[in-house]
């Protein structure tokens, strides 16, 4: 049995397990201690507590110095006070010192209103800064997806933990010391020249405006105002499960209907759904899976298994940078964003008699890596990208606010046809485990020729970083692996590299939780219950759908009949598949 | 931090691999590996850090982070006669700063830089354990105690005729 300890915080007694920190104990009895560098996503394997910022200091009876609550472990009989005059004074001093080396451009900062430092200054009632700081400046670094403005860095190092420990990407590290200390790629190169995958988890946890996404919302506004352009929008599944948070709704509130209404009010000519393309992905990827599986079962020794999903651009960049030797293992199917773009700019443009250059495709994504993905050369035709702009859930909320749309009172609306029709299988692409469950629903029926009685594969669901499950394909056992978070993906990839992988198929998502925890989502401020609530909402949307298997989407059938032929056809390959590159940096020429 | 571009030969690469192996390619031993590598090559240019990163299984960004954090590590080659001025507490209060300024003035280089002819470089140290001799200056392995700004030209003169 776990040993327990009794302590008192602000005269309230609390019993905790041995090893609990004062900060965690206080949270247990709803005593809020402010933190800046500390960050934890409970049950999701994300923890960062360097004890560096000293904002969380508390008074402990019998101890001379104030103690940082985020790293101080409780001891029996401990008597803690979290809000004495001495504590508040120390906190103010700490925050004032941080502010003395921080720009004062809050009003025009991208993080205005969502910045942890700003909130801290507000909560502490700071009206004056008694210290003259260095106001150190660094050059701004803009990449296709992420902007680094290190003047605003407070050296909390949360991004460093995400990039190195959670994602094992190793693009960012704390460098130099004193006022010159900053978080940067090796040799202070631009992010673009580092192994950065643009997963955006650094952006998702940055407490200030030091790391933000490249904002394309103004380009979208300009396109909407241009009478020559037909503007088409697609929305990713995870967006509808999180957008409401930006308008004060409880986490996990589904806003699919309000979102489509808002997009129409913003002036988009066609409001479509990335989910349609997710169904299409299942047709292509599922066919590829079955094809490889059948060859394998027929004794073909050259066939590459396991097959890996390829929907997530952060993950694609990860294996291109870190495991280029495995680049022929992932499915060649493009991501839903890119499949949508290709179908819109070819099939749909033809259908409405438009030149593809007059069609502007905008995607709303929970992701910052999608900004990079859309800019990849292979996804353009004569310089015209299949997806012209990709904006995050957060950017969409800004557009809605700018247009003074009263989001909360909007009537529900529906997506347009044909590219707005989707199934429950497509919706669950938004969470870890969803893509492989969707693929299983379709692959099972095609492989066995039988009707799937129960479409819910509970064994594939959950929040553990690495999960495995077996699915019975009518006597044939299919072994499935799931990883979310690139550090977890790395473990499965190392196994594949060593020939030890037991799986037939693996789903990988770069972000913890999958797209619901994406770098472009409303900020979770370290509260993992928000991500879990979004996951619940995704499964709720799936359960409420009339059609829950991708291959039963009538407009997918129509697309194949009218245009593509069948999954894996030459035309499908041309428009819906891709290839990968070795992007590993080598300094020593071999 | 600026760096010098170098072209590494296979034997240099092998040497770094050998050093890393001495420490079992352990990520925890990064600082030791960097120490030994700098001992051998005299400095740690980007190309060398890249190999150290690979051999110790630490990201190149982290390696660069460590190299830029500790003043002992340098990305520029030191001079043949590296001058180290102790600016630890004892030396500092006894005037190390003025001695340092005099070296910088006479040689026309800043801390962490190397003179154009490659002969001298200036670095600061934190306490060499000879506080009784403060302020202390080292040139290579040779130690000079109770140095005053007036004595700087005599120290430099000792090396002027040397290669």
C-alpha cells in the first residue's frame, strides 16, 4: 500500500501519497498556486517541472527560505501557506524581473488575451516594474509554419521538453547564458534548417508569444473579398470538437453546425468537410493495406509490413528527418487535407466549370504542420497549390470574432454537397486510434465480404501513448499498433528497424492525443482533461452519424464512378498518393 | 557563437568515435566527451559537435546548448599561447578586471577571440585554486601570480619571439 502523508495548506488539512509535491497537494483541495514554467498533462506522459521561474513559491513553517511548490515534496506534518504577504511580494518581484526583460507590446501581440505571463501580471496586480532590465532582442525566425520571436521568451523551457523529451525531435534547446540565454535550434540556425517537424507542440505549450503559428487569416480575408475567386473551405474533424472553447463553451462541446454557419457567414462559397477526404483516405489507404496484407499472406517476402498511416504531416516529416531508411514503409496515401485539395482543384473545379486557379482552397486545421504540408512542392500544379491556405482552429476563432459573428447564438447549418458528406469513420480521424479504427471498419468488410455487426472497436481506443490490439478478420488475426506523440512513435520505429515489429499496421499521430491535442487547437494551458473531453466529443459525433463506414459514403462512391475509377487506379495514384524524401542532414560526406 | 568551418578527415571522425566509446556512448557523459574532444582538437566546431551528437545519442541542438552554456568550451580555435585570466571572487576583488582590460587592449582582441596570427587567445576562468596568488593569469600551463596591469607587457614579451 502507498504510504500517505498529512499536511496542512492554508489551514486546510489534506492527505496525499508520499512523493506528492506541495503544488499537487494544493490542487487536490482546490487551492490555486500560480505557475509559469511548470506544465503537466496528466495521464499523457508529459511533465516539465524544472523549478526555474520561482513564481510558485510558498511559505513552509520552520523553513527559512520560501520554497518552490512545484518541486518541493510534502512531508508529514508540513504546514504550508500559499498567500502570505511575504509570498505575494516574492511572486511580484519574480514576475517584475521577468517583465523587465520582456517587450511591452501586449496590445499587438499574437498571444494577447491567451498569454500566461500577461494573466500572471494581471492576477498579481502589477502596475509598476521596479527594475530596469536588459530588454534583450533577437532576430525573428519565420518558417513555413512557426514563428520564433525570442524577445518574448521567458526561458521556461516547456518547448524544449516537448521537442526533446516528448517528441524526441531535438530541434530546440536552451543555449547561451545570462541575458543571452534563449531557446534555439543548433548553431542558432533557422527552424527551417533544423530537424523540426512543425508538429507545433512547442507552440501549444509556450506561455508567451515567443512561439506562434504563421498567421494566414489575412490572406483568407483577402481571398473572400475577391469577386474573381470561388473560395472553398474544408474543416478537419478535430476542429469541431474544440472551436467552442474559444467562445467560452465547455471543453468537449461539439459545434459542427455553428461552425458551418459561421463559415457561410464569413463568405465562403462552399463549406465542405475534410471528413469527406478522410473517407477517401480510407478507400485508398485501406486498399493499400489489404493489398500488402494479401501479398504477405500469399508468401511474398518483399512486401513491406507493417504499413504505417500517413495522414499526419508532423509524423511524415519525422520519419523523413529521423528514419529516412524506412521511407517506403508508410502508406503512400496523401493526408485528407491534400486529398481534399486535389479533388477540389480537379474534380470539383471541373464540375462547377471553373479554372483551378480561380478556386481558392482554404483548410481549417487543428495543426500547424498542415501549413508546411500545403506548401510542399509536390502538392502543387504549375505553382498553384492544391490547398492555398491552411489556418488553425485558433485563427478561425479570430476570423469569427473579427467579423463580429455571435458564435454562441448561431443556428446550426449543414455542409454543402458533394464534398461535405462524410461518415462516422471520418470523424474519428481527429483522435488517436481513429484512423486505424476507420480503416479496420472498411478493410474488414472488404477482406471478409461480411457485414460488420458492431463498428465500435473499443480495443483501439484510449489515451495510452502506445497501444496494441488484435482484430479478428474472420479467422485471420490482424495485429495493430497505435502511437501518439513522436517519442512513442520512435519506439515502434526502432522495433521496425531491428526487424522486431509484430504489427501488420500501425497508426501514428505526432501530437499527444492525436489531432484533438494538435498544435493549432485552443490552448489547453496544461489541462489534460480538456483533451480527453474533445476525444469524447469525437466519439459522440461518430456514434450519432447515420453512416459509419467510409466505403458506404454515397458521394465517395459517386466520385469513384464519375472520376477516379477504383481505389488505387492510375488517376487515384496521380491525385491521391505521394512519395517521401530523405531529409536527414549529413555534415560528413560519405 | 561564431564557428570556423572545418573539413574533417576520416581519422578525425574515428578519433571522436573512439572518445565517445570510452564513455560507452552514454548521453549522460556528454560533457566528458566534449571535454576530451576539445582536449584533442583544441576547439569544438559545428562539424565536430554533429558527430559527438550522433555518437552520444543526444540531439545536436542539445550539444550546441551545452557548448554555449559552459564558458570552458569554445567553437573557435585557441591561440598557440592561450591566456586565461581568473575572474573568480578573490582575483576579481584584487583587480583581475583591470588586468583583463590590459590584455584585451594590448592584443586588440576580446574574450573568447584569437589574434589574427593565431598566436594568442583570451579566456576567463573561474578560480584555479590559487587564491593566495590573486590575481592569477595562466598562459598555457604556466601560472603567473599577483599580476598587475603594469606587468601585462612583460608576460606578453615572454612569448613575442616564440613561434
